[in-house]
C-alpha cells in the first residue's frame, strides 16, 4: 500500500495473502478460475483525499531465468515512484479510492475549498490565458492559454484543483458547461444557410472519421502489442477480436471534436458571419453526431467480443433506439425552449433572403 510514503509491503503466496478465515488453503489447478472481492475499511480520523492501492502478483525468478539475463516486468507509476518487481508479473491491479467527509461541517468545508480553488483557477485562466495570442505572436488563440493554465493548476501539476475537488464538484461543473456549450453551438447555426454546404460537410466528416478510426485503432494496436506503450486493457484481452474491439472503441472516442474550442476561436477572430466559420461549426456538430453513432456501435461490438454473444439485429436495434431517443429528447427540448424564449423583433425578416427588394412608399 503506497500513498506518499511506503506503509507496508507483503511477500506471500496468493492463497495465504487472500485467506482471511484461518483455514488451510485449498489446492488450485492451472487455468482454474477464482473470484476476488475487495472491501475498504476506513479507520476513524483518516485524512480525506485520494488513495491509490497497487497490487502486483508476480512469480520470482529462478536460476534458469537468471541465466537468460532478462525478465519481464510491469512498470507502473503511483505518486512518482516506479515499482519493478524482480520476476514475471502474472497480475497487476491499481485501485483508487476517494475518501470524503461524513460530518456536515467537514462536507461544507470541502465544498468551500473546492469552489474557492475552482474560482481561483478559472479567474487566473481567464486573466493569463487572454495574453497567449500576444505572447505567441498571434500563433496560439486564447483557448490554448485557458487549457494550459488549467493543466498547470490541475491535480497533475500544481494540485490547486485536486482530485478530491474534481470528485466533489466536477460532475456539476461538467453538466452546466455542456449545457452552455450546446446552447452556444446551436446559436451559431442557422440551418437554411447550411443547405448548400451539407454535401461538403458530410464528405469532410466522413473522411475525418474514417481516417481517425483507421489510423488510431491500428496505431494503438501496434503500440500495445509490440510493447512500445503499456496498455493492459488491450494486451490482457483473451482474443485478437477482443483486442481489435477495444482499439476500435478507443479510436471512436478520438474522433470527438470540441465545439467550445471552435466557437472560442471564431468569436476571437470575429468571423462568425463568414462561410468558413459556418463550415467549421457545421463540421464540428456533425462530428459529434458521428461520434455518438460510432461510440454506440463500437461499445456494443466490444461487449460482444469481450463478453461473448453475437452481433445481430437486436444489437443494432438497441443502438438505433438509443439514438432515436436522443433525437426525440432533443426535439422536445428545442420546442420547449422555443416556446419559453421570446422572439426578437424583426427576426422573421432577418433571414428573408438576399434577393428581397425593399418597397418604398410613394
């Protein structure tokens, strides 16, 4: 068990390590399956925060392996330390647990700290990130500065916004942010203006998604299987089909685009009325639709490849049902917003057409 210091280290057989009943261990045969359940016992007055437990089961080296001059190991990083057991690793598990407050006063204190840390991080990101275009000579937009400051104050650098803060208020901030992003993206799109661009946008989205899925899935598969990058969720799969399904799912997530970044760059350049800006926003929104479809298909395919079963019409029907429900919910929400928000004066004539001829009174 390792946190910021080494608490204890145990070297024992798997049976004696997991046996808590005091009885003798039963014999297990090779390839025999067994189940392990974990539970957390938290003592009183335990320091709140993020705790990481690294479990490695390995077979010690014998004389034959020492003569070979090399051995296999699994290198993992927990709090900046490398753990490399001398032997062949047969299983490795990393468990992470958040210890939060249970008393009301401590819960309020944690929320206070999380909100204050987020407010400081957001204000500093807004103030410092706005100078990035000047500091980079106009190469980097403001959104790059916001992202860079967010990385610096996050849990992997300065730790001003810690992992516990993200656990406490991260979900709420994500939901509110997604609502604003969706509203901003919808406000930038006027469908009649995109009719002439639907063909080029669809072709561009198709090529982007196709090349991203092919290159990323093949690249992740080669990097993982050749040992350049340790990706246990790929290498530990029982079959080649399961490994390919996991790579496809990862590639499907890599096709996602950021509407917030596109909107921020367009607003900074003040080019929202140009055809290029409409093209960029339309491609970004269509890419999000393609990501939903690809992710639904690849996740169902991964369940079949890793858990067994067949990829049949029922599975495709489930994907279509999920997407149809999302579209129906979006239509209902849009109509409710249309009824709730007042129409601006002159909005009916704002997009009347470029060829309209004004009529003057005699």
